[in-house]
C-alpha cells in the first residue's frame, strides 16, 4: 500500500545520525544521499521494498509538522494513479 514516507528536516546531518541509528535497528542500510536540482539534500532509506526519506524542504521554508512531509501510495499502473487521484478529489481531497 505505501511506497514511501518523506519527512522534512532543518538539519540534514543531525537527522542522518538519528535515522541511521534508529532505522539501522530495523535493518535499513546506509541511505542514498541525493541532491535535487534545486540544491536541497535528501536521504533515502530502503528496506523490504519500502522507503523512508528525509529532505530539506524544497520551498526553502523551515521544516515544520507538515512542511516537507509526503506520503506516497504504491500504485500498479498510471491508470491506477489516475483513478486514485480522481476518487480522492471526488471525496474532498
């Protein structure tokens, strides 16, 4: 059902130390460090087909409870993505 969860951070290096320790206990390996075209750094931890991502918010605002956060649902086709979107909008999303 879930593909990934992304959370925002104001301190990518401190977040890496924290998540390396706690996610390592769950079996996650060293994250993939990615610098987006915008220049923002992101960390991608993977384990058992799921991803947990930590990112500097790409809008240059501070990371807060919701800024920088994403939940990605796993879909099996572009058509399912469209259907998911259509149903979500029809139900107030």
